């Protein structure tokens, strides 16, 4: 804390136009303290010695009165008030850093959420998630994404119908003897034509003549 105090004091003196010499800085600070302190402030010799030792990186010891004088020069009531102000500033700096970090995290999350895979596209026999900027993509339908599939034909009644005889396969006719089979009654995933329920006639005519 003492090193911080001295650095602020000498930097302020230079900013106020003090000569860039140990004697010039010491004289400037002493004259300024004479206007702010009742009684005799820290002497020029002490200030010059503090500056020289500080500049040379030497260890410095200082009386409580000298610390108070230098704190007053910086605009604080005394050295204790100076240390409290510094601690408050450090706390505020940490809060600012935390707030900025949180803001960066939130912005990053929002950007990630904006551009992450929120759409889906048909790939061979099923829907897969993709970026909404991808050509041919559409808004995610959770049911279709999870369950909708293109099927490979199996020539058995269990493949086409449930126990009650209801169709569980749906088709799109691309051409003669060419049916695409799916497991949900919805629109074709590519051309959006309506799918149709499979019938025995379509099975025997186009898929499994032996059935």
C-alpha cells in the first residue's frame, strides 16, 4: 500500500507541473501541503529521500505523520482514509470485472443460442438438426425429428398393418413400381406432397406381388 501511495503522490506532482527532479518534485509537494495542512508538513529533505529511494526500488519506512501528509496531498483525510478508498476501489474493480465477465457470458450465450442448430433438414431417411441458414432447412418439429423415418419394404402383413388391420405405413408414388414408404401420415419431407395410407392393392401392385 505504501508503494501505491508514493506512486500516486509523485505521479500527481508531475501531472501538476513539478520539475522532473527529486528536488523539484519534493518542493512542489511541500508547497502544496503547506496550503492544506495546519502546522509543519513533511519536509523537503524527507520527500526528496522518499522519491529517490522509490525511484531506485529501495525499501522505504515512513512515519504515520508522513503517511497522513501524503494522503492529504492526494485529497484524503489521512492515510487510513486513503487505504479505505483504495480497498473500496479494488472491490468496485472486482465487481466491475465480474459484471463484465457476466455480460460477456450472457452475450456469448445469446449469440450461441441465436446461431445454434434450431432447424432441421431431411437427410436420406430421417430429419437431422441443422442451422436455420442452411438451404432447405425448416423449423424443428420435435415429433418428426424424433420419429419420422423413411422405411425399407418388408413383404409381411405385420410390416404394413397393426393387429387391428390399420395401416402403419404411408407411401408416396414416384412412378410405376416405385413407392417411397414412411412411418407417419404427414407431408413428403422433400416435395411436401401429402402421403397416403398403404393399401393391399398398392402392396401387391407395386411392392410385394406374392402377398
